[in-house]
C-alpha cells in the first residue's frame, strides 16, 4: 500500500485518528475542486445553486469560524469580518463567482493551514476533551466536538463536490493519487 499524507494511520491515538480523517476529507475535497478555471468553479448541476467555488469559500469560512472563533474566541478575519451574515446568510456562496480561481484556492488553502496550526497549538496543551470558547447555555464544547463537527461538514460538502466535479469534466475517484499536490 502506498502511503499518502492524508491516509489515516492503521492504529493511532484518538487525536491522530480524528485529525487524519479530517485531513483525508480536506485532501479529497481540495482534489475535487483543484485545477479549475472560473467557468469550472461556477458549474452548477440540476436545480442546485452550489458550485465548487462557493464550496471553497464556504469551507474557508467554516475553517476560520470553527477553529478560530469557536476554539479560542478569535474573531473572523478578512474577508469574512466585513460581512453581515444575518442580512446575507449565503454571502460566500453568492459572491464566489466574483472571485478569481487563484483567490478562492488561496482563501481555502490559508484557512485550512490556519486551522491546522490552531488545533496543533490547542493539542500541545491538552487533549481532545479540553473545553473550547464556544458554549451552549453555559456548557463549553470540547475540541473533540469541534473536530467531529468539521468531519461532518467536510463529509457533506465533499460528497457534493464529488458530483459537481464529475459534471465539470468527468473526474471521479475517492482520494487524490499518491504524490498529488494542490495547484492554484
């Protein structure tokens, strides 16, 4: 079996398994969105308004919200800090068509990198059961809950990306090929 950086370990700690599963979904999502021009990033299928560009921008927002604000209380940065999401809850999906492919890929790539750093920093001090900033009715969520929620988010959107990418150019497959690196 060829080892890839996104392949979860056969055996590992809870943190290693959860984070590797998240990395595999991130890699698969990025592979599904990779290498497209503006037309490809804006393809829609059926009645859905979803596009790969919209998913890139949405998941960049979710990365920053989940592992920035929810983890530590850090406010969202640009471009998300200037958006009134109550007035425009689908802003990232609606505006992605206005962005260049390079800016969408860069937005997602940097958000995912920030998340990796933030989670690694949190795990250097405590485990997955540590409480995070986010709370409901005064009960703080754990880092484990944030990671599991992100796994769910990527699972849903990677499946959608799978269908959209196949409609764009026929690309199918579960994981990137060994040695694959994301382009811009």
